[in-house]
C-alpha cells in the first residue's frame, strides 16, 4: 500500500529468519519510487516479466504485490548474502561430517588410528 503501515503477512512455509527478511524488505519497499525502473524492466523483458505481469496483475495479485515479489526475489545483494550463508552452512555440515567420520573410525579401531 506504500503508506508506511504494517507490512502484509509474509508468504507461508518460511523459516523464521527468511520470514524476518521478507517482513523487513516489505516494510521498506516503496513501489512508487520504482516507476522508472519498472518501465525499463517491462520494456527490456517483454516475453518474461511483462508477460507474467500482464497475466497476473490485477486478477491474481495487485500491482504492488507483483513488484514486491519481483524485487525481493531479484535483489542481488540479498541473494548474494543468502547464498553466502547457505555456503557457510554447507561447509560447516561437511566439516562436522568429516569430524564425525574420523571419530567413528577412531572408535572402530580404538587408538590404532591417528588422524
């Protein structure tokens, strides 16, 4: 609605961290400030973004909802941070799996294995 009121409910099935990110994004998003950028996006991507826009707005989602979702999903900075966080979780999971594997081998062979 762009009036600075409370943000609409976040989409369902989100973990609490992602839900907080969505709510924070929505509370700061101002579709009116994106008018020129939106025009460029629609002109640049007639077969994708414009086609989806014309199919969905206003029968499925509002103009503002469409652009909230577009900008949230296409925000390079947010996506980069999320990918970095996921990569770090994956590294930590691999490190733990290796440690658990080494501990399992040590346990299996007693003190005969030095790792």
